[in-house]
């Protein structure tokens, strides 16, 4: 109950995105299989298409490599290294880079959104996003963000592997590694908040891209071995329904939507502009959230199975979006 009370407080304070905890040590999911791309096809209705594939071991390796750079605040050498790391995995892909400076009270800092575009046969775009920065420079203690930043960024790298190759049979999918999420201040729409997505949403509104976006799916803190994705009441209801339908089709519904809460995160800038948006986030990370934004946010708390669950549900949601 203390955990729930804390959640309530988090709400009341309109505290932001990223995560919260659960007792990973007591988790039944914690033992998670490390097999690659192994969604149980027997869960699927007989007339349905096969489950998406997702290499969980490879995704977990990406998490470890991102974390190896250390804390990744904007403007730091480590941040530059992870930028280059992401770009090195996107060689040959159609990549848009959105770079600009922000000028908070602490000084001037570079912000760098990275977008990889995988074209489809159908007119319209599905955006899947994750922030890749960690702590705000000068304000917080340093942490390496295995779950908060690395897990979702690694998940997108593996999704890129699955999308790369032939033209997609459906909407185009754009993967967005957005930046400076951790610059947040309260409230969420403070000018010194969620810099990367706010800049990109405005840019895409100005250049006409925004109206082509059919759905914006955000991933944040998706690697917890004790995976419990929240039902986010800020997210677009029909898109949440579609995500749950995908989770159910794959037999993973027990990891989704046991609790409802309003999450403020990188999807808000798109929601506010009328883009159907959803946040896949496990806001409960370590008992009483002790791993969140601390040096305890380390790889040993994560499971490749959790990455596989969220990765395949995301890809199956894309499939369902293409059927609408
Ligand atoms: Zn965070």
C-alpha cells in the first residue's frame, strides 16, 4: 500500500514519465526466457497472422552497450557517444536528424532527435518513440538509466532490425530516439520540459508532417523484469484498446493495464496536437520506486523477456493499425 500511496502522490504532484517500481526480485517474470523471438504462436487465433518476431537477446545486448557509456546527460561526451552509437546502427536507413540548442537557466545545451524512416505502401505514418538521454546536467545525481532510457532505446534498435529490408505492407513506420526528456520540470508544459518532443512536434506541425501521423506510440521504462505496463488515461482510448488487443492476441495481457493512471510523458506534445498517442510505460520500478532515477537503475533489474513482450506487442499494434 505504501507503493500505491506513493503513486498517488506522484500523480497529485503531476510528476513525470519514466518509471516506478515493483519488487523485481519477487517477480515471476524475472526469470524470463532469454530465447530470441519466441512468442508462443499457440496463443494466436488460428486464422490470424503469425506473431511478430523480436530478438530479445540482441535487444538486451543493446541495453548493455548503451549503459556502458555511463550517464548520458545532454551536452556530455557520453551523450555524444550514444548518439553515434544509435546512428551507427542506422547506416543505410533513411535518417532525419533534428538538432537545436536549448537555453535553460544553467546555460546552453545541444539537443538531438534522431528519426529513422521505414517506408510503407500506405499513405500515413506510425511513430514509435523513446528518449535516450539520462539525467539533467547539474541538477540530479548521475545514473546510468538501464531501464529509464536504455531499455526503450534498445528496443527501438531491435524494431529497426525487424522493419529493415522490404517496403512495409502498410503505413510507414518512423522510429524516433528523442532527446532531453529528462530536462523536465514541473509542470510538464514548463518551457524547460520535454525539450526534444516539444521541438519536433512543433516542427512537424509547421512542415505538414504531423497530419500524416496516424499514431504515436511511446516506449518508456519497458525493461523491468517485473513488467506491468500501465493503462495510461492520458493516452488515446482507442489506441490503448488496440494495444491491449495486441497483448491479448500474443498471450501477454497479464502484463498490461492492471492499473490505471494518468502519465505525463513525451507523448503529450503529440496528444495536444491531436495525434492519437499512447505511452507504454511501467511506472513501478523497484519497491517504493527505489530504482527510479537512482544509481540502482542497472541492467540486473531488467529482463530480455520484458523487452520481447513490449517489442512484439508494439509490432502487433502496428499490424492492427494497418488493419483499421
Ligand atoms: Zn527519467
